[in-house]
C-alpha cells in the first residue's frame, strides 16, 4: 500500500488532476462566460504545481505507486520547464480566445490535463505509467488541435494528428508488449537488471517500435510528416503550445527510457538515434527554405531543433544529457518569444501568418522587429545569443564522445538553417513596409520582454542553468 509520505512525491500531479475536475465544474455552473476565469485559475494551478515541484527538489530520488512513478532532480528540472511552457502558452491563448471571441472554457481544462499527462511522462518509471501519461497528453492535444471547429484547416489538423498519433501509439504499445513478453517485466529498474544479464533479440525489436512512437511525439524525422500540416492548421496558440511543452516532455521521456532501462542496449539503439538525429537536422534545415507561412516554417524549425537536442541522446552519457537539458531551456525562451510575435501579427483584428506580412516591420514597429531578430539570430545559433550556447553544449558533447561526423553535420545544417532565419530578418529590415500591426496585448508584450532579455543576455550569467542541468543529468546516472 502506498504511504502518504510516498504519495507526496506525486503532489503536483494529484493537485492538477483534482483542480482539472474542479475547474470543469466551475466552468459548467458559472453564470455567463467562464473562459477567462477558468483560464487564469488554470495558470494559477500550474504555478502552484511548479512550487510543489520545486519544494521536493531538495529530497533524494524516490518512487511511489509501487515503483511506477519516480521523482528525482531530472524530473524536477523537466517538470519546471513543462509547467512554465504550458503556463506561458495558456496566457498567450487567453488573449487569442478573447480576440477571436471564442467562449469555451474547456480549452484551459484540456491544456491542464495535457500538462498533467506530460508530468506523468517525465516521472514514468514503468512502461504502463509511461503509456498512461502519454495517452492522457495525446487525447487532450487531439481535441485542442481541432478546437476552432468552424475552421476546415483546424478540423483537418486535428484529424491528421489523431490518425497519425493513434498509429504511433499502436506501434509503441506493440513494442511494449514485445519487451514485456521477452523480459517478463514492465518496471524500468527491473528491466535494467534483466537486460544487464540477458539481452533477447525480441527486446531490441520491441525497443525499435517504442523509439518510433517516441520519435513521432517529438516530431523527429522520418516520423515528422504530421508536423507542418498540424502546425499550420491548428489555432496559433495551440501551435505555440505544441512547439513547447509536449516536445520537452517527450524528449525528457526519451532520455529517461534510453539511459535507464535500456542503457545496456546502447550499442543497438545508438545507431538508430544517430540516423533519427541526422535526418531531423537535415529535414528541418532544408524543408523550411521554401516556406511562405511562418507557422509551417516554425514546424520545420522545431524538427531541426529536436534533431540538435537528440545529439545529446546519441552521445548517451551525462555530458550529453546535460547538453539536452540546457538546449531545451533555451529552446523554450526562443520559441515562446517568437510565438508571442506571431500571435501579435494582426491587422484590424485579422490574424496574419505570411512571412511577407512582416515586410518593413522595423519601420512600423521597431521594438517588435528587434525582438524577432534576436529570436531568429538565436535559433540560427549565432553568438552571443543564447541559441549559440544551446548548440555548443550538444555539439561539444558529441566531439568529446568521438562522434565528430555528428557534430560536423550539426554545424553544416545550422548554416543551412541560418538562411531561412536571416531571410525573416531581411524581410523585416529591407522590404517596403505594409500596413502596421495592431497594438499587441499586454501579456504578449511582457512575455516578449522576458524571452528577449533571457535570449540576449544569457551569456552574462549562464551559471544557474548550467549547474541545475548538470545536477539533473547526474541524477539519471547516479544509479
């Protein structure tokens, strides 16, 4: 029986599950429109959950629910990023819901439950809890992707994501059944013990299916086919949410699964991860070159970024995981800032998505243009922006591991990717201006300021992030 002391390890998740049900009742019984009230309460719940996560940061690693749920420094780091990304995305969404006059409080509840699924994924210590967390996240995301029901593109995006996501989940479940069949267990710690003594071929085959499913969740090539269409078709705040929190949770889960129970199979999965990382970098770099819609461009950008992050997983050691964690933190700030600007691309209340709509932005809105230029330079990996250091840490981990070709391919694809990032800067600063955008909402401006300051001045004081990421990575390899 799980004791109350152990149950406290899952306090953030329990809070969010209970709060989600309460907010659902508030939305149903509240007279009038409850969208704004439920939305800000959901943000508050995420903040409180974040405080609870940090409160348990000083304790040693522990498990609950009969070893199916683990809390350690790695989980704390990933959960703080997931909660922060979800809360910021939801704040941006509330402004969009108001502008579009969409009065549906269910949106915030769905985001809350999706975030709960992500937290469960990060702390999964068993194939069963992994799948439950993954599906809780996915089911909520399928709905929010098609949330704008009167839009054909949004409905199509939700349907594509649902069909392809179901296939990926089925593949993963099949792989899990093979792993269980050949090992006799689903628990990560027991799996690690079994596989250290005996490595059945069936487990390797099952692991390939699991990796394929996880690669779909992080939109890594060649399982990226859903990403551009879903990013373009889904409502813009949903696209922002997709680009941030689910990616962090899926990468964190990927890292925990590969470096935990299947660490002794590194000779088998490292080659597969090498191919996935390289393909993601190439597809992300070359696929975005001809894009005219900025949301599709951000889709290919995220595919490329996941490729760079996965370099650290290919390395498969503590330094590689530390590089991933630093990269993800910087990735959150760059992308939330970029999407705050994309959501501010409105003329006379009408949302715009074309890269050409940014023409002459430096003349009509110089501060917004400067902020977007900072994010684009950072994503391209140009120093002294934060994005340069994100790539530097993963590339240097590959060099130290003797994987020189992986680092070289990463640098070359970064050069290609720089073309389409700098093209946006060229459009803003050298093309003739069009009509000025509407004044951005206060929440957008605040998020833009925070993200811009972090991205520009990260070089001044990088120590807190470096040390926290180092401690988180170390906890994964401590046992």
